C-alpha cells in the first residue's frame, strides 16, 4: 500500500467555556477541561478519476480573484461566536439583516489578513458558491483591529456535532458506537448527494464538520456539512454518479466512525481491489482524518 504524505501536523483545540457553538464553515466544539487533537486530511489521489482536483488549485477567473476587492459597509456585526481558528481570524454573528438574510441564518468569517485575499480565500468562496452556501465576500472592518480584512458572509448550518450532544456524551460506549455507526452512512449520503448534484466533494468529514439533529428517540433526523475550505473541497467531474461518490466516502470514513477516532480514515483497499470511481479504481491507503 502507498501512504500519501501528511501536509500538516496535529492541531490543538483548547476548550472554550460554555455551550457548543457551531457555524457554517467553522465548527466550534467546546470541551470543558480538555483538548482535542485533530490531524489534517490528506489529498484525494490523482488516480481517482471523478476528481478534477482541489478548489485550492483550480484556475481562478478574474471575477473570482476580485472576491475581496470591494468593501462591505452595509453589514452590522454583532457578538463574536467563536474563537480564532486555523484559517479564520474570528467568526461573528450579524444584527439586523443583510441582503435579505436574517441574523440567525448567516455569519461573517474573517480570513487571515496576510493570505485571505489569495488562493486560500478565492477557493473557499468558489467551493461555498458551488455548495450553495455563499452569500457575499469582500473587505470588512474587523471589530478588534478596526482595519478592513478579507471576510466571507456565509449561510449558517443548524445542528451540532454528534459527539457534542448531551445524548452522546452521557451514553455508554456501546451506545456511542451505535450512534456513530448510524451517522457514518448518513454523512456519506449527504456528501455524495452534494458532490453529484453540485460538483463539490466535501473531503473534511471529521466529527466537528458534520452537524446532526436528533429526535426524541435519539435517532439522527438530519445531517449538515460545514467547512468548505479550498484545500479539502474537490471539484467533481459532471456525470459522476452518486453511487460512486457514496462508495468512496464510505471507504474513507466508515472505520473511523465505527472506532470513534477523529484521527484516521478507514484503511483503503490496496490497488486492484478498490472500488471503481468513474471507471478507475482507487488505490493507496489513507491513515489520516480531517483538519480543524
């Protein structure tokens, strides 16, 4: 088997106090008195025929490169709803409305001032646009510095990570495993549906980037994906079937969800026995999981 090199080392999330905060594009998972170690996802192999590569490395149009050209002055920021993350310098709620969107449906994510207006920011805008979650982008005055910097206004997803729900946290290990096993195919079904219809494959499916809602019987009733960073979002070739994408996702993630780790993909089949992806078989093994 061939293992792809890792692109980033472990990241550490210090716990935030209080309730779990989750916004689209920025999972903010509180862990009281704990630290969560999460390792970055690897790239999808070039041998996977349905993939046209990362959004990060696409050829950007002139319009896409102008994503942060203009200032956004008609939006009013409210309180911050999360700490600074790996690829953001703060996430804020808004007050009032913006372009017809009410305050409970959108958030503003500030990108790093030194690299936001470049491929990193352009690719996230492109991926969010493909996924249907983009609202606007431009330069917004940051409340802490009073200086303008690249920011994206994006739709807010509802739900919370499974392992942040009270039901999961208070369940016995056997029940937790049952809930994870229930989530894995639902998550992959959502990944595959979006990939097949909107041509963007969400490759960063660690627990923090998959939001769920539970019913009174503690069954998962809905799944939503967050975080369409350009490095972990892939362009899908038109015509790729949902079944092919579903199988790929399951091979990557089923084992990780079953054993409860956020550290690794399930082992992929060796070359010659992998699932067909748009006419070509996948190869290699993927030992790592999503970033954040």
